[in-house]
C-alpha cells in the first residue's frame, strides 16, 4: 500500500481549493504586495496556484502554467515581497487547519522557488509588521 499523499492528508480538492481561495484573496488584497497583482486575473491566478499546489502535494493534477521564472522575473519582485507572500501562505495554512506536515512541505517548496522568482534572495519582510510562526520555517516575523 502506498503512502497517503500530502494532498490527501490535507483533505483533497475541497480543502485545497478553500486554502487557495483564501490565500490568493489575501495576497491580492495585501497592503504590502497587492499592488503587484493589479493587472493579474484573480481567477486565473487561483487556477494556476491550485494546479501548482496540487501537483507538489502529490495529487494527480499537472501544473499547466508557464515556468515560474518566466512568469515572475519580469516583475522585479524584491526578496521582502517574496517573503511577505510566504508569510501570508503560512498564516493561511495555519488559519485553515492544514496539517503540520503539509504546511512544512508547502513552505519549504515555496522557499525552494525563491531563486526563480527574485534575484533579491537576501531581502526580508519587515518583522514589525507580522507576528508569530516563522521561526520554524525561517520566515521572518
């Protein structure tokens, strides 16, 4: 018998769709990074975020978007902006009750993509603007 996927452990498609809905809405509406998404199609971003997350969590769903670096590099995203997105992801996963194993994998996977998203890998978000969980994942607080 094969090990249960992180996708299944999370609760499958309904749970993942709920997380993606909340997460993308928070990112689009965030005072620090929301402006980066002014020209983006929220529905499309949700669809691609769902595919990407489902795939790396072990679901039989393929990511059909463009390569991560091709999508993000033209926007000159700063390291602190990238880390702000990571913070929002972590807070959303905690808020919606994602199991620890899923959260740790998802955050680690996201951090592994930083070099594809930004050249400013040393940047951090302002620790006075966010509180809580980051110590475990290395996300600034």
